[in-house]
């Protein structure tokens, strides 16, 4: 009995070849999908996933679960991509060798490098980079199901355990979730405004809100020299005339010395007393309690305290208990939304640009605001305002017209009132770089 074995010549097509070819196509498609998923999921932040979930986008819920713990999906996805590409490459080599003989190895290698890389690696990842939202929402449910599949989880855990033997047992454990820093939030606001996603005013408000949490009372208070204060021994009708002329609704009252603030006089209380015929009473008989805060108190804490205790004015004291200024609820709000000018304010421009390119600012302007305005980095060591910077560099109270040079700019004391520099002209040296020149 003779056993007949069919011989298939090199270059012939067998039934198993078509099966292998179908497996290769499926594996390559799977690797392309996983490559797309890897790129899009890694590029999606928790904030973005939460925003998509709030918009009730399809696929947002599994996307949120995945980005909360990226280490739980990234390793299985990388493992599956590697398996798909290695197995498909092996099958391509087998098929090319069977069909083309000795040349099959070379053809298979070229196919694997060019076709697999371009079509199933570069193309999906580039598409995910340009369409991260669509790619993440599309791939998140698929990846979520894969990483929950027990065999995938088991194999991935075993291989990761082997890797931990080399990098240390705690190398992949207790991975902290990514955190968004203040600088990243500010950068995101800048990018969003540059791309017309938000308005310039919205970007400014975001910056103000974040800076608000770091600011202290000393930076926004009305300094002692600018405080309007009543003496407790003043008669009500005289005090009422002064308060109405000044346009204030609340005024601190002292007893003999500015450092001895005994309460706050409300204009409406004085009006009521005058209306009831008690205009000859002393102001100190119609006071409300004064609230005192240290000059180093954070603005956000003070705002919360004002809301809780329902008061609008605080007297600012230093570490020795001396009165150094006054802060109101309006001052805190202005730190967020900018200057609020009412009918009683004597409006003077905070910033005035001159024809020669220099700018004139109030001496109370914060150094941070000057830096934002001019793109400078002026020193901030022991002072908060541009007027304070001039005093510190000069070592004395400068005369009007006197100037000092610091970090590429010249500060000129345009107006000096008593011992305070109230208006400062800022000139940029000819050699100083203008913001944006470097980029050009």
C-alpha cells in the first residue's frame, strides 16, 4: 500500500494560507485600534474626561474610569499591541516564505517595517493626536472591556510582576494620580484664550482667581496714610457732614490715636441719630464693633470670614498691634474683577502710556502687576508695590524727578507726596529686550 502525500510547490496557495492571512489582517487591525487607544487615552486628562462626562458624551463614563488610574490600562494595552504585532509579523514571515521562497524573508521584512508601521502604528497614533476627544471616546469602552477580561488581567499582572523584580517591588505600586498645578491651569487659560476658546476677560478672571488665593491683605489694603478716620469725640452732626462730604458709608473711629481704633461708624447710624435729634451725641456712642486682621492674612480666608460674619470692613494691624491700613470687601472684589469706580471716587488712571513708550503707574501698583504689564521680573524682597521698590533701592525718599535703574528699566519718581512715591514713570532702557522680540 502506497501512501500518497500531496506536494504543494513554492508559490502555491493553500487553505491554511488564507486562514493565516485572515488572522494577520485581524491582528493588524487590532494593533492599530490599540495604538490609537494608547495615544488618545494617555493624552486625555482627568479634567477633560470629567468635562466630557458632564456633557454626557457617549463613552465618557468608561473614559473617566480609565484615566483615573492610567497604570491599570496602559500596561495591558501595551502588552496586547506587542502580541498583535509580533504574532502578525511571524505569520507574515511564514506566508512570504511559503509564497516567495528565499525572497520571502526580505519581502516580509519590508512589509512589516513599512506597512505595519505606517498603516497600523503611525496613522492611528497621528489621527489620535489630531482628534484626541473622538479617539478617546471611541476607544475607551473597548479598552475598558479588554482590561476587565480575566485572562488579559492575569497575563498582564504576571509579566508586570516579572518586570518589578528588576525595577523593585514598589516601582509600579502606589502610583499617585497626576495632579494639575496652578501653573498648568494658568497655561491652559493662556492657550484657551489664544485659541479663542475663552475671551480675554475670562482669561484675566481665571488668573485673578488663582492669584487671589496666594495674595495677602497687605497687598490690597488702603495704607494708613490714605485712611479716612474720625475721632471718637466728634459730634454726630459734625461727623455726618464729614462722612457725607467724603462719600464713605463706613468709617473707622479712633480714641486719641490712630493705633487705638475703637469701632466703626456707619453713615446710616449717624443719619438715624441726627434724624432722631441726637446730633449733639458723640460719635463713640453710635459705633459698631471693629474687626481686626493681621497684614499677612490670606485674602481668600478673609473673604470667607467676611461672608460668614457679615461685615464689610477690617482694620489691618502689624505684628506689634499698630494700625497699618484698612481693607474692605470692595478691595477684595477689585482684586478679582479689577478696579470698581463709583461716583465718589476721584478717578486717576492706574496705568497711563506716554507717547515715548514709557508708562506712568500709581506708586501702589503691585510689582506682580507691573511684571505682567511690561514682561519684566522686578525684585520682590520686602516690598509689594513699585513705590516701595523705589524707596528700597534709593534707601531714602526720592525727590520728584529722581530716578533709579533696576533690571533693565528706569523708575522715575513723577510725584512724591510726603514720604510716599505716589506716581512712578517706568522707562525701558534702550538695551532692554521688549517682550516678544525674542520670539520674533
